C-alpha cells in the first residue's frame, strides 16, 4: 500500500478554475434564470411558472411532498434545478433521484447537465458519469433507475426524488432501503414522490391516501374541473395529519396548455392513444385498463377476522395451491366455518421449499385443526403429487381435486366475491390476502394478479370456499334470492 | 310501439345470445340518466336500465331472422346489436344495419354488475317479462345452466360503460 501525495501544483491547477467562478445566487429563482433548458423546440432561459415556484417554496418548508400531476408540466425539471441549486451552495450536499428506468435516469441526467450550460460562469461539472453529477468542489447528484435496491452504502443524502412512483414496482423497497442514508440529515431532508395517476392500489395510491381527511380522488376530479384550487386553477395542495404535503397539479395550471380549450382532444390526436390513457395521464383520473375484480371497500370491510386456534365447535376447510421451488408460494389457508360464515384463521404460506417440507407442515395443520375437507389444485401436475401423498396419509378426510380452467376460475372467483359481498368470508387485517385481493384484476378475458403480484392466497381461499357449505349445496342459482 | 319512441334519448343496448340449442334476444334502454357535455364531448351517465323487449326460443335460423327483422323495423334507433356467435352474426346482420360480434364469457364483471343493479331495482323489467326472468334468475348458473334471457341481459349490461 502506498500513498501518492498530490503536489501543490496539481492542487492549484484543480482549484484555479473554481476560484475564478462567480458566486452562485442564493435565491433559487435567480439561479434558474441562469439555466438553459429545452422548451417548445428552442433553447431558452428557465423562467419558472407559478406552480414551479410553489414547489421550490414547499421544498424549503416541508420534508415530504407527494405530487400527483398531469404529464409534461416540467415538475422533474424543477426538482432537478432545486437540487442543482442546493448542490451549488453546499459542498456536502448529496441528492438522489430515482427514475422509472435507466433510460429515464440518463435522460434526466442529461437535462441536468444541459441546465449547467447556462451556469458555466458559476459552477463546473466534475464528472462525466451519466448516473453521477458532481459539481467541482461542491455537492453531487445521483441519477438511478428504480430497479436496483435503493441507495444503500451512500453517505448522508439530503434530498430524494422518487419519480413515476405509481409505475415502479420496487418503489416501496427502494424508499425503505434509501431512507436510512438520510438518517443524520433530519429536518434538512426533502423527499419528493411524484407520479401521474395509475390504478387505485399500490404504493403511490397508499401514499397519496395516507393520513388524509378527504377523498383524494374526488379532489383530483374537482381540481381537473376547476372547482377546487389554490391561487390559480389547476393547482391545489394541503398538509396531511403527519405533515406531508399533498400537491395536485393539473394542466390548467400551465399558462400555455390552459389556453387550449380542447387540450384533451388535442392530446388524443397528438399521442394517437385511447381516451382512457389521456384521462389518466393528463386529466388526473385514477383508471387502469385492467379492471380491479375486488372493490377496495369490500376488501377492507371484511378484514375483521383474526388468527385463531382450533375450536371444536366449528368445522374447518382448506384449499391447497401448490408451487414448485420458484417464486410462487405454496399456500394452505385454513377456513373456519361457523354460523354460516367462513373465516381465515390460519395461513400456511411458504416458498422455495421442497415438497416434503410442505407436506410435513400441511400434515401438521390438518391434525391441528382436525380438517375434514381439503381442496387440492391439480392443474399443472404438481398438485397431483400432493393429492396422492395426502390421500395416502390421511385416509379419513375428504380430499377433493380441483382443476383451474378458463371456465372454473371465474366461477370460483365469483363465489369468493359473493362471499365477500355477503360478509360471509372474513380474514385478519394483516393478512397477505388483502394485498392480493386489491391487485387481482381482469386483463382482457383473463383473471390474474397484477404484474409482480401474486394470487396464491386468493386461489387457496377460493378452493376452500368452493368446497365449503357456503357454495357446495348451492350449485345453481347464482342470482338466488333476487325477487323482481 | 309508441312507448319505445324515446329509445334515442339515452343509449340503447341490445344483444342476441346463442348456445347450441336456443337463443335469447334482449333490447334495453337506459333511463334516468344524465347527459353531461364535458369539453364539447357528450358523456352519458346512466342510472337505470329498462328491458324494452325480450324473447327467447329454440335455435331456428328462420325464427331468428324474422325476430331480428321485426326488431329492426320497430326499434329503428337501436345503436347496435351484439351477438355472441361469430357464425350467426352474418345471418343476423342482413336483417339489421348495425350488428357486431362480441365474445361473451359470463364474466364476473357482468354478473356482479347485474346482481347489484337487480338488487337495487335499477334494472326495470316490465310486468310482461317478469315471470320469465324470475324463473331464469332462480336457476341461472354461469357454467352449468346458462339461460337465454339472463345471458342476453348480461350482454346488454356489459355494454353499459358509465353507470352513475
């Protein structure tokens, strides 16, 4: 190990350029006026709009900001410019920007460098790296895609930008992995969560709805219709119970777009896309092409159960959804049937284990809960092995083979849905089934979990519900009970 | 016939359903809706659906042709007729100007929607069809016992985009 000590000549050479620079304005607006950005096919000086100035002010005052916005409003640009300004004033400054994918990360990084062109008399970039922008003798910005595991091993990050949160599956993990790197920064940290609307579930939706006293979806509609605004139409913000700013920005707040009376129709033609996409991307509507099968209110209404031990006055049913050693789960929900109601009282859910391991644990549960009826899914072949093993070991119980097909799956799901509607199927509020129910959707003619999500617990429960007395004796008359 | 003259006021939906044995033909119209013009585009939010015509019978091409032809002359304002059988669509098409083929799979979406609407009494079934519908409702099953009038109604319900 040897150490190279730089000589004075090298040190002087490095700092000569820095020492000749002008002093960066303390005011953000003055700073961005010096930046050059691409706008409307021209290179222009960055002259922020009202809502962009507001974001800068909110970033100075609040630590957490959740922004739901229309497309093409220059929100990312404002955040980057704010980070650049802070980096230009503080040697120890470090900001982390998580963009949707690596293409977005490099595009935003290039935009940041483009802004620096107009600032060449004030700051000089000290790196050519696309993912890392260091200002000479000053702060730094990281541009990362959202597929990696956050910002572990980075030291004291002050600001975070999480872009297109609703469209990144890993964002929740990234946020939790990244937050510790700002632990020492305390109140100096700003975290921005930005996205256009997507479906009414997932991390961004939860974030947007957390700690509110109001219906955020309705607020978005009111803002888009000009009924609700602060200062200018198309702009509304409030601080929730935990001090997080919820900011809604519609294209009506943009001085150029708002002049166009039929902007949405224009976008429809320009983007050559469907109305649903335009409504979602530009008009703040939370809609998704794939349709949610289970209503969120229904799912939450039935989350009133609890994990329980064996109760000899009840009957127990179970559904087994098997998996191999891949990413899918092997699931055995134990359903307690009492007073014409099923409750999920125990859930066996394991993955990446051998069949012997699963069979041992399933066997223990069958004995523990004195289960008399089990439905085993045999489509795909793996379930058949479980069926045979369990049949050999437990001769006294009724094991029913279930095939999941294009016809039977909708029927089983519809049974589950009916049970939920009638409040005949309950589960604990921390059960993984809740997340699965919320992300279970109809995509075209298929019923399946959203990308990156699972439906094993749903299917396990659906098998259990199918063999339970709730539906076993009522094979006909799905509209039963309706009197015209 | 005059009682149906306002079919054009809100949307009307019609459907013809087939299986290997029989057919069901249902015409519905939306009532108590609300027309909203938003940025120049008409958006119709509907609240109730009324069955204005329903018939079913054994599968006979001649019978179906005559029923559809009658339908075409009486309900001139029908927007479209959805048919769940791609082979029969040509037979039906000749009797009616607008006819489209739509696969129908007894989806949960349609059943759930229809159940909610029926429970809320938002599907209005005239007295003349009530008995037939009630009989089918009591025994309808999406896989084991599909029935023509309910299936036709479900196909109509599926076409409704914006219920209030």
